[in-house]
C-alpha cells in the first residue's frame, strides 16, 4: 500500500505531508482510525476519523489527490469517501483540496453537487490546515531570497547575526518536551489552542530522522528566545509549529530561526517552503494578523486554497456542529 501510495503522491507536485504516509502514522500514534484508498494508480486519499464531542467526522486534509478534470475518477473517489463515512457513522466529511482558489477550480468542486445524487456539499464553518498561506520558492539563490524580503525583515535577519543569536537544531525527546512547555505558555499569551505533548511526540516519532527539524534560538547567554518545528515531505517543507519566550519581543529570534531553516532546506534541495497560515485577504482583526505581518516580510507568494468543504451525512447532528464551530470561529477571531 505505502509503495503504491508514494508512487501516486509523486505525480501530484502540489501535494504536501498532509496526504503522506508520515501524517497517517502521526495520526495512528495519537489513536485515530485511518482510511487509505488508491484508485488505479491515478488517485488517492488519506482519511482520518476524528471523534469530536458533537459527533464523529472524516477529515481529508490537503486532498483527495485526484485529477479534477477527470470527472469519472473524481466521482469514483468521492463515492468511496461517502461510503466510508457512512460505514464509520460519521456526521460529515471535511476535506480541503490542494487546489488554488480560482473561479475554474471552485466550479470543479461545485460540480460534485450535480454529479453525485443527493450530495449535500457546503463550505465548512471552520478552516482546515493553512487555507491561506505563503510559499517561498527555494530555487532562488540566498541573495535573491534576501532581496525578496521586506527591508525591515532583512534588517532583523542581519541584526540577529550581529547580536550573536544562535540557532540550534535539536530533535531529541527532551527538546520536544521543552518546546511543548514553552508553546503552552505562548498559547496562553496569544490565545490559541496548542497541540498536546502526545501529538508533538507522535510527529517526532513519525517524521524522524529525515523529515523533521526542531530549532531553538538562544541569546548570547544561552537563554531561549524562539522555537520552530519544520516538517518535510516530497517537494515541500512546512513551518508547522512555533513558540517564543518573552525575550522574542525585543530580540529577532524568529527571524534568525526562519532564515536558518530556509538555508537548511535549500541545502536539502527542497523546492518550496510553506510558512503555514496567515490571515485571509481583507480580513481585519484576525487572530493571525500579527504573524501575517511577520511572514509576509519574507517575500514569497501569497496563496489561497479553496476553503474546506463539508459533505453532510447526518443533517440534524451537523446543524449543532455548524452552530458551535461558527461561534468558536468568531470567538477566536479566525
């Protein structure tokens, strides 16, 4: 299965770790049930069963991977997804295809409504995995990447070197435990829900040794300033998790960390770096507004994927989930 899966994955240059065997293993280690299907060596999907308080659902992040122009194959893939969701007694299916948000691509997804009888397809009330993001082209030279940055970002990168900030790569279990503790404090300050230590350690176990880098930035006196977790699969790497101490308010630790990650990924011949999550265009007072200013400073291309879609299986139970998630989205400024 994994060999066939990997072979199909490689035919989709837009794909990233979300549809990889490593993400499947991460979720298996955290106790999720998985559904993995391939179709004639031409399409595939990784489905993750999530047991929420309001009901079970099937999540397909960054997928399915299918030629959306091949409508016969698309129909077969989604009929399989719906069948599996019903078999698992899911309230709904949530998928976020790895398709840029263009009128043509939106239409390709909407066509499902007429192609599958009785399909109840809706835009999800909550986003799924970096719907709005920035992609850095790592085929550029270091000099070109620096020149693509905002002037202030370039200044902070160089200032971090003058201040003697040191970036350490350490993927040990102890380092992950330290990262989790600091991220938990960061989450309290910035009002977000961090991953659990179990989830972080599952990522470590699944992605090591070649597909994960945990960075820590320290000042000249070895005090921790910033942390960042990078996941790598296929052509793409993700700036997946981050954390910082109060020192990061006055020291450019996060700038030093990202610049080190960019140079390391270039040395690995990774094609692009996904900075993983910014505010949607034109949305003010979003929770990601601050980090958007930071990330856009590195240049790159601002990307908007088609928003997460829900296929409703149980309309009554889904209504409750929709109300709760809509309220949660508003409360969290998402």
